[in-house]
C-alpha cells in the first residue's frame, strides 16, 4: 500500500506500508547485548545542546526507549534486536520516528535517527564515559532559559480565549503563585483546564512577546512565579513515562516547587513599578 501523509507543516510525504512480517519478531533464545539504562547522545542541536538523554528499558531482545531533549522527549520507541541492531519506532500521527541502534566496540552505541525532516547518525555514550572524555552533559532544563533581570516581576498582557485582556497586574494574580503553561484550545476542553489560559501569538513571536526571558526557545517552557510576582524558576521541555526515573524526578521537583512557593508569605510586588 502506498500513499501520502500530510504533516502539520503542510508538507506531504510519500509512504509505503506492508503487512506485518512475523520474521521481524526475534526468535526465542536470540542473544541481544544489554544496553539498558541511561546514555548520552552526542549532538549539536539548533537549541545549543551538546547532548541528549537516551533512556533504555530492556527485556531480552525487546526494548522500550526514549530520547529526551531539552524541549521534551520522543515518547516511547519500541522494538526488537535482530541482525546485530535494535530497530525502534513509533507513530503518533504527527510525529513518526524510526531509530536503528547498533552497539559498537568501546561501549558506545551508533544511532541512526530518521524522522519526516531528516536522518542523523549519532553516537551515544554512558554518562561516566562522556565525563571521562570531557564532553558536556545534556542541558539542565531548569537552567536553559533564564530571566534577563530576575529582580523584576514577570510582566504579561495578552487576551484569553474569550478575547478579554489579562495582565499580571490584575487582582486575580496578586499574592498568588502562578504556573504558566501553553496548550491549544482543544487541549483545554479535553482535559477540563480551569487555570487562566492566554493567547500570546505565533511561536515565531515568542521572544518578542516575552522579552524578559533569554534563550527562550523550547516548547513548552514553564515559569514558576512566586507571590511577589518574581520568577523563582523556569523549566524547559517535558518528560513522559518513557523517560523513566527522569520523569518521576521531574514530577517530584514540580510538586515540591509549587508547595514551597505556596507556603511562602512575602510582600507582593505591584506590576514591577
């Protein structure tokens, strides 16, 4: 079966689909090298990253894995070992992904990553080996984006989904802890979102609309704002269950951050004047 697939960017991609081939399923007893655990993929990304996380869960010849960049993870990539390599993939509708992982001598992995847009061949190392080679670790998502002047309250004035202008000086935000998230209107309806949702503009306008932040280039980015209107921390990207311990750690960090901010009782800044 052949056809075309229209991505969200408006481009059309040709594809060929074949019926499931049972021979692709590994036979019982086939030996697969153990690559489970955490790896670091060496890369030079457009966002300035030097490495990505590669998280692998393995049971014999079958593995589930995820690539975690500063702007979020790929979701679960699943596959099997055959002919000296692991073949992993997933298809979510908007983001098909295929990765071939070939174990190399010297305790490294070669990853051939194919998506709609391009194909890359990258090397993954264990974190200890990467540090021994003086290679930089993956970006810390709490340090990737910063405030140009952390002593100034976060200022915003944008329409909500009804067209009403909402600003940081509004009474509803005074003395409140604010968590800013960006999602689509359909997301709000589907998940019953009740917090304030603002329509800031197009992604290309991000830095223009929020000029107080620097290196703001990841989607999504969360600003944690204290009762005094100051940004206490910023987190770029997201994780899913596929990121394993890193996902659990992020959830704990967010809960602890919000609890800490809500427990504080400090002077409220009035619009940064």
